[in-house]
């Protein structure tokens, strides 16, 4: 139940922020692209840089979409909530299985 409440709150906040700050999301995503490209110049940094590039691409697409209306912002909030929920439940499951 705790994971569901946390995921819901994060999803609502992400949706509201995306709806209000769509243009800022695009700018921050472009900044993330620059950081990710700098990180991928090293071998160890590529492990972090490549997923950051994917996250930045999703941010640019969602930022452009959410600047145009409420429906993409709601979908973005739902997507964030589902991701947070699955990560939290997986972490709780690992913690409980390690106690046995």
C-alpha cells in the first residue's frame, strides 16, 4: 500500500509539472543530452550516459507533447507512477526475500 501511495503522489506531481513546465522539460532534456554525451566519452561513463540519452530523448518528446495539452501530461504522470510503483515493489520484494 505504501508503494502505491508513493507512486501515485510522484505520478501526480510529475503530471502537474509536465503540464505547467513543458517548455522547461525540453530545455532540461537538452541539457541532459549534453551531460550524457560528455559522460559517454569514457568507457565507464557510457554505462550511465547511454541510459541518460534515452531518458533525455523521452523528456524532449514528452516535453514537446505536454506543452500542447493536458492529456499528454496525464499520460506522462501515469507512466512515471507505473515505473515508480514497479521499482518500489521490486525493491521491497528483494528486501523481503533476503530476510528469509
